[in-house]
C-alpha cells in the first residue's frame, strides 16, 4: 500500500506560496543589508519627510503636537517682564536648574523647571510645582524678591537662589560651597552668552 501524500503535497504547496510572498522575485533588487534597527528607522524617517509617498496625503500626515516646553516658553517673556527679571537670566536658571524639564526632581527634593523646594513653593503660592507655568512664575517671583533684597547684586541673588538667603547673609556673599559656587559660575556664563547673542 502506497502512503497518502496528498496532505504533504498541500503543505509543501502552502510553503511555496508563503515563500513567494516573503522572498523577493529574481527581477526585484535584494534589499540591502544594513546595520542597526535605529539606523534604518532614522533613514526611513528622513526619506519620509524628504519625499512623502503618494499614498499619504497631507491630511494623513501626523499633526505637530505642541511640546510641554511650548506651554511655558510662551509665558516666559510675559512673566519675566511682570516681575522685572531679565528673560535671558530666567532661561539660564531654568537650563542650569532642570535642563528645561518640568518633571525634574533633585536629590534634595527640589521640583520642576526652576527646582523649587516644597517650602519655597508654598511661600510663593505655587500649588503644583510640576505645573510648568506655575513653577516658572514662582521661580521668577523668587528671583525678583532676592534681587530686591540684594539691591540687584546678581551674584548674591543667584547664590541665595541656590543655597538660601540665610546662608548668603551669614557668609556675607557666596557661601564657600562648591555646589553653590559652580552654580553661580554656570548660570552667569550661560546668561552672558545668551545676552551676547541677543545683542
């Protein structure tokens, strides 16, 4: 008795059908072998932006979603002007404090864009320190208060913002803490660079 191979023939036929769909035909170019997935993805994105395929119409392309940064960036000039603080100084403080991240938290518990400590945030009327606009307004208000306290002395203002006014008062200037000294240097350097670019 000969074995019934009809089932096997059907399976082999199905395998060939799948292979034809997966393997390129001989007249089609073989896809190039390239490195990492992220490189391929990046190349695909660049090509998609450079020449969108005819399958995608403009209305099917993803709409740009405003970043969280756009929300607080749009308020920065207004708030800086309202509290009489140079906008570029605020930008420098935000950059050094949190890198512009509204969700930033320091190992000491400072929160948000301008790294407000919980007690300072309460004192400034900031209900949600992770709300970028509230945090920004609180930080700018605090810089303004410190600037008034130290008669516009920017070095003392920044040192007090970092280490607290009590320490600045007790040392008569920038406290001898490496963190605070580095902070003041970094903010001033960034502020001067940004101000120079603006002029």
